[in-house]
C-alpha cells in the first residue's frame, strides 16, 4: 500500500477541494442559504482545521494563515483572540483552562494567545518544520508534535520548552493526555506512550503503516487508526494489542468512543462503527469520497465529513442516514456540536454553523479529552 509523504496529503487537499465543484460555496456568497444553515463565515483559504467552541466563540484555523474567532450566535468576526501566522493553519486550536488559545502553523511555529485582562498577548515557539498537529493542554502544559519528528511539551503560560521527544519521522497525529501519559502517533508507524512530566518513553506499539490518526483513550485502552488500514486497540498499561479491525483502505481519520462503540472514517469512503470489546463491526455507512474527517457524537447522531464535499448526520445506533449537507469543497475538518449547532469547516473556505435538529453537544472520548478541537466548557 502506497503511503504519502507527511506533507503530501495536506498539499493535495488544496487541488482536491478546488475540483469538487461550486456547490454552496457560490450559493452562500449570494446570501442564498439552505434552511439548515444558521450562518456561514467565509475565510480566504480552505479549512482543514477543526473548530473549537468556548464562551460563545468558535475558533478555527484556515489556509489563509489566520486563526479566526467567530461569534456562535450570528457568525460575526470577533476582534479578540484572532491570530495571524506566516502560513496556513491546519492545526485545530485548543483552549486551556487558563483561557489561553494554543495552535500550530505551517510556518513551523506553535502559538499561545491570551485575551484575558493583564495577560501577555502571545508567545511563539519555533520548531524546524510544519505544525499541522493539534495541541493538547493538561496541567499547565501544551503538548504538540511537529513534522520535524519531535513531540514538544511547553509551558502553557510562557511557551518555554519543558521537554522534547524524538520519533523516527514526522508527527501529524494530535496527542491525547490521560493520567500522566501522553499518547501520540508518528509517521514512522509507531504509537508512543510518554511520561507527561519528563517525556520518558513508557512503551511503543508498531503498526505496518504511517500513523496520521490521533489516538483516543477510553477505559484503559488506546484506540488509533493506521495507514495500514487497521484500527488498533492497545492496552494503556503495557502497549499490548487487544484487537485490530481492518477497513478497506488507509486511515487518516481519528476515532471517538462513547460507551461501547468506536466510530472512525477510512479512505475507503466509509464511516465505521466498531464494538470496543472485541473489534467486531456493528455497521458501516458509505459516502462518496474518502472519510478523512473525524466523527463526533451528539445525542443519538454521529456527524462526519467526507471528501465528497458533504457533512453527514448518521444514526449512531444503526448507521442510517438522517441528513446530508453539501458544501463546496472537501470536508476534512472534523465537526463539533455545541448546544444543538454543528460547526464544521470546508475546502470551500467556509466555516458553517448548522442546525443539528436535536439539542446537545459533542460527547465521547475525544470531547472529554478536548482533542482535535472540540467543545470546551
């Protein structure tokens, strides 16, 4: 199975998004919006970043080199916590308990931005390559990887380096931090468990393909996808495999777990529901393009984007389609649901707020861990 370079997928996404077609990318510019759209906010670059919602604001990165902050109520631009970097932002912003906003950029830097009274405006930490991974924030530390192959731990307030850990290739995977351990994948094909305080290697788990997928952790198990087309369940204690499930193609999407079910997308154009106990397939939902977006669950519905330019709402119980929303570009951004509204970016350069048809917010393991963007209470 061919595996791309650590940058090629993101670079290819631009041409793919352009080739998808006009769709709503033109319609909403004429102020003709489908009834499901609460509002639509246009940027000048495609959106791969996943939105984070907190305190009435949506934060999302764009290929226009900006982290945009947008009002959840009406989609107007906020003037606070808006960040301009020197290159495209594919990383998803993370909100810390201190009110800080943390994000990476393809200008090779990691940023900390603060809007609270008396706080410094921002800090900037330089790596030696792109930062497309999304940060995780825990106990005053920002954890994030770079395509330079390094996992960094930075002081959340100052951006000072606390430790670094070198892997064998670039890191696009976003870390999960649970009970003092950082779990992250690398394009060297390995999932690493690192001590959160020191960066010491606790264990490694090797797959047969690059790991772009971001691990999630639930009930003592790490779940992650690989470019070898498999989903792996790994014991958090010793890194021993519990089970694996094979999809029809490589996996870029990241899993989320709620109760006894895991949901994940695959480049075989399907969304999968898999039992966490034994890795057996519960159902699969076909789309018209690669599913590189990571699913979220809110209420009884799973939401996920596809490279066919659609956002899908699917019944969590049986995989039946509830509704579909077409954008004007590939939907590689991972949706977030907050208070009955779905927020998602598209390759048509637009951030959409959509009526979910039900109340509630994103839940499950990724929401609890606040990875890849997400609702932040």
